[in-house]
C-alpha cells in the first residue's frame, strides 16, 4: 500500500495519522467530563481527580503532536478530489468542516496547554519537560481567558466531529460511494474516479472566519478575575494601608499553589520610637482566588465561604530579638488560633513598606478535615504580605 496520497485516495501515512488522531481525541473528550464530575470528598478522591486531569492533559499534548504531524503531512501531499464535484454546496461545506477540524485539533490542545501554564494547578502533565511555557506568566486573567477559549473550542471541535462523521455516514449508507473507503482501506471504486484534484481557498476561509469569530467573542466576554492588588481601608489608627498584596501558598499533591485575597480593612497603631503597636485586620474572603482550584478552596470542604465569609486577625506589635513581630490570633473558618507574623518595616518619612510571612497549620482551623495526611494537601499554609502604608 503506497505511503503517499494519490489524486484518488489517501496513502497509508495519512490514514494512520487520521485514525490515531481520532482515537486520541475521542478518548480525551470523555476524560474531561469524567474529571469534572468525580467526587472530591477524600484524599483518595482528590488524587483520582488529579490523575484524571493529568491523563487528560497528557493525552491532549499527544493529540496535538499527532495532529500537527498529520496537518504538515497533508499540506505536503496531493489532496484527493471529491467524488461528486458537481455538488458544489455540499463539497464546500464538507471542505469547510475539514479545515475547521484541522484548526480545532491545534487550537483546543494549545489553549488547554496555555491555561495549564498560566494557572496554579495541581495536575501536572506527565512528561519530563516542565509545566511552564516561555512568555506565559502565572496570571488569573490569562488563565481565565485560556480556559474560556479551551471550553468554547471544545464545543466547536465536537460540532465539527459530528458534522464530519455525519458526512462520512451519508457517503457510506446513502450515496454508497467510495469516499469513506479512501480513508479506511485506501481504495476507491473505479467508476467514481475523478479526472483531477480539487483545490479551493473558500472552505479554508469559511473555517478561518468561524474560528476568528469564536476567539474574538471569547476574549471579549471572558470573565475578568479580581485584581491581585489589595483594596485596603483604615477607619482609625495612625497608619493606613494604601496598596499591596496578600497571598497564601499551599502544597497540593507536591505542587505549590498560590492564592490571593482581594482586600481587607485595617486599624493600625504603631509607635516607631518604642517599636510597639496594635493591629486589627478584617479580611472579607469573597473574591478569593487560588488558580485552578479556586472553586474547591472556597467550597464546603475547605474555607466554606458560604458560612465563614470573613477572617479576623488581632495582634500586638513588638520587637523580638531584633525582629518586629505581630503576635495575636487569627479567626478563620469558625476557629481561632494563635499566629505570629514576623515582618520587616522600612520607614521613609510618611511612607512605610511592610513585608512579612507567617506559617499557618490548616488543621488549627479545621480546613480540609477529610484530608488527614499530607499526601494530597500539605498541613502548612504560607501567608505572605507586601504592603505600602502612609501615616494618617
């Protein structure tokens, strides 16, 4: 059987790449639905979800590589002509669907890959080449856009597959011609052989317009994530926070995942001469983000924002061994526990820059109680502050 295409049929290379691509895509679509709907109630459940997502991502990368090889091979080959060139509308639509499939086979896995690289996730791609991509920063906004593109491109992929399969079945059972046989066995009925190959830019143009419209609409309406810079207010006290970030990092299945708090209100009194003061902070948790696991982090198994929408930190400030420390209590998830927050203070006239880091233990706040060990979710949670304040 010849490897190259002919004006009347597909060669063995094109057919092998076609069916391998189909196998990978048709296996990967159910994996995505399965991962979305698996239970997340226990360590074993979360590990199963992560493994399913990892398999989905790894299969997607494999599908991308095979599809790219298939497309490059197709562009180097003669394209067999349609068996019914007189059916102009049908031929145009069939070719447009074919080009749409080509685009989907590249765009869908690439957008999923970009979403993975831009987000703080916990399900790695199973390969030795790392999880990041050059020039793709960790960004909730970028991740939201890539996720939306991936979701909508999956719908256009499914529609293209359904149209492609419907066309193949029509040729096999209604027209009873050799169109399907060209891709299955490489043979075409002699009576149906066309005189010449078929070329037209109109089908590719239609597919390109459809994908351009989808991408433009998705980018225009993709949900924006809350800003990572905190919004702070200070009703009393002699210092007011004006800008900064409050982040927290937890290790999930061996991967550091970082979340961001959207804002807080603070009452800060500090005497720089005595290096003493008090601190009272209220942190509304609505709008909290944690990359790909935001929904789980804010749900009933973890922070349970529906019943515990606010965290409170009350502390005294004093110097301990040459280091300023805010020593107090944190109330979170309905539990209160002692917390020490060492920090560095740089004063510049009426401005102050504060950086600090505290380590919490999620068990102190009954967060993730179903995860009794650190196999899935580590006990320590690192809270990092980087704030700018002005003297009131």
